[in-house]
C-alpha cells in the first residue's frame, strides 16, 4: 500500500534517472571493454538436418567485465546501437569472425561462419568495404561468410539494404534473415532481395509441440520458403521432438541447446574433432 501512496510522477522520474545513469555507466564500461579486449566471440554449431552434420556456426558476442562476471548481448547490443558504439564493436566482430575462419582452416574445419549485423551497421555505407577488405587482408574465402540481418532493416531502409545485399552476393557472402516470423508483416522484400536463408525465431520453435498456432506459422514459413527457394534454419531447438517435427517437414537446418550451447573457440574446435 505504501508504494501506491507515493507520487507516481516523482516515482517514475527518479526511476528513469537511475536507469539512464546505469546506461551511461554501461556505455563507458563497454567503450573500455572494446579497448581492453574483454569481449569474446562464442560459437554455436548449426546442423544440416538431413545429414546430421555441422555445416555452419553462429558467432555470438560475449562480454566478460571481470574474470567471473558476464553481461549478455541482449543487454549491451541495444546500448551499443543507441550510442553508436556498434560501429567499432561491429568492426571488431567482423575482424574476429574472419580471424576465426583462418583458425578453422588451420584445423581443417570446413564450415561457414554466420555473424549478426545490427540495423545501424547496415546503414553504414562503409560496411561492405570493411567486410571485403578484412576478408581479403586475412585471406578468407567470402563464401565462408554469412550475415544475419533482421527483417526490419530491409523494410525501413530498403534502398541501402538492396545495394549492400547485392554487393555481398556478388562477393559470395550469403544472407540470412534473423528472427524471422516475429517482426514485419511485409514479405515483398523476399521477392526482390538476394536472400539465402530464413532463420525462424526461437519463440516460435519453443512451443512447437504444444501450440497449434506456432506449429501453423512454422509450417507456413517452411512452405513459403520452399516456393521461394529459400532454406530455413530453426533456432532454439531444445528437444528431440522439436528436431523430429522440423525434420519431418523438411526444414534444412537447426541450431539450439539440444545440440550444443554457444562455446568459446577452444571448446568448439574440440567439439568438431
Ligand atoms: P539471435 O541472433 O537471435 O541469437 C540467438 C540467441 O538464442 C543467442 O542468444 C543464443 O545463445 C540463443 N540460443 C540458441 N539456441 C538456444 C536454445 O536452444 N535455447 C535458448 N534458450 N537459447 C538459445 P545470445 O547469444 O544471448 O544473443 C542474443 C542476441 O544478441 C542475438 O540474438 C543477437 O541479436 C544479439 N547478438 C549477439 N552477438 C551479436 C553480434 O556480434 N552483433 C550483433 N549486432 N548482435 C549480436
Ligand atoms: Ca542471429
Ligand atoms: Ca532469434
Ligand atoms: Ca536477434
């Protein structure tokens, strides 16, 4: 009862103040983290469902501010996006991913590596040049690179996205639409842009056994993808039942805790042996 007797406006604004202070603190810490190399790229394998083999891995950013604490990308990526820190951070990830591909080669690990690219990076007109020059400098075959973009940037920023995607396609980089099925209702961009894969969001996969609506949406995505000659990757597969459902309906690939959690490079190399 005490809580409700408080002046709600004051309560709200003091709350807002601490939230923005916390954000500011996090921003300067993140700036430092980039400089101090407290960031790591973890790898999660992606399986081809018909052969059961690992064909790809997704690079997922991790931040370890101290030896035994970590902050998840769901917390710091949005802040990096809002503050523009995503530009240096994104470049760091691109460089790291290319370096990882050269390490894969040394270990005879012949798979693709997918990286997440956020909306603000897509609007950076130097993004393509940076990817191209980094891949060339490190001797990375561009066909080994995949970019994961959310559909929002393709709809809101259509002309820029089209130019970028065409250049990437020409170079051999493949494109996956991330979080598919959660965002925009417009699907017409799928017709005009050089897209290779749709990644079905985890939120649609998690209740696939029990929720008929989710199942219907997943089946509709799979049917549409077949017609458009797009391959589907299911994200967040946690059970054998989910895997079997996806396999039965000809989903091309899957990723999730059922197979493996994201892991650091050394563990990933051991996992691949
Ligand atoms: P996302 O791209 O949709 O990545 C999938 C998320 O689901 C990852 O969370 C992954 O660890 C998690 N996941 C995979 N399989 C399972 C599963 O079976 N069960 C459950 N519960 N979770 C699963 P993570 O690593 O915390 O990343 C969160 C988000 O942060 C990513 O979502 C992506 O949007 C963003 N992100 C991560 N790394 C980067 C990056 O390098 N650049 C950018 N721009 N964004 C990134
Ligand atoms: Ca992703
Ligand atoms: Ca997702
Ligand atoms: Ca995402």
